């Protein structure tokens, strides 16, 4: 049984962010996609700090690696070190196919590592498949009260 999924998209490239949001909406499995442009904002959102006191916990974090202020690997490490966030599914969505980046991501227990295809149609298909996996096929844990 599928349910609507709340995504947090952490992406500094506005064009990439818009493509991801548009394709998640098109796949009709996301009832919300919240976008933040950097790692500091992502952690503030997840921790309900500063300007996000009423933020709803996402079901899945889509995390770019190359971010300003705090890079994706630092954000991932902070999520895994936080007692309240460590079980949150995190998917790296990046242009980096560097072995060192993949290795470090998996050392920090990332749930998935996806390299953004350069070809637009392949990128669209990857986001569609990602949304189907997290929204239809994967069984998420029950939501707790926010």
C-alpha cells in the first residue's frame, strides 16, 4: 500500500531543484516537497530551529553533496549523529561519481547514492523511479506525531 510522501530536497542548483520538484509532482507520490538551498538550512529545518519551528519531519531527504555553507556529507554526518534524526532515510542525489564521495556517504550510512545523469530524459526517469520507489514500493516506518 502506498502513501503520500514528504520529501526534503536539499539542492543549491535552482534548475536541478525545479526538475526534481516537477518530476516528483508529476509522478504523484509526493504530497509535499520542501526545498532548501544549503546544508545549514537543511539542518535548521530538520531540527525545527530558527525560522522552521513548525516544520513537518520529512519521510525522505534528497541531499546534494556540493552545497554551500555545509556540504552534503557534513549534513549526512550530522543527521546520523542526531538521536532524533538518525533513522531518517537519506538519498544522495549528486553529480559526483567520485569513489571517495560514495565511500564516505556509505560510511555515514546513506540509504542510497544516485548520480544525476547529464541527459535530461534519463534524469527525469531517475527522479520518476526514485519517487516510485519511496512512494510506492518502499514501506516507510509509521509516522509519529510531529
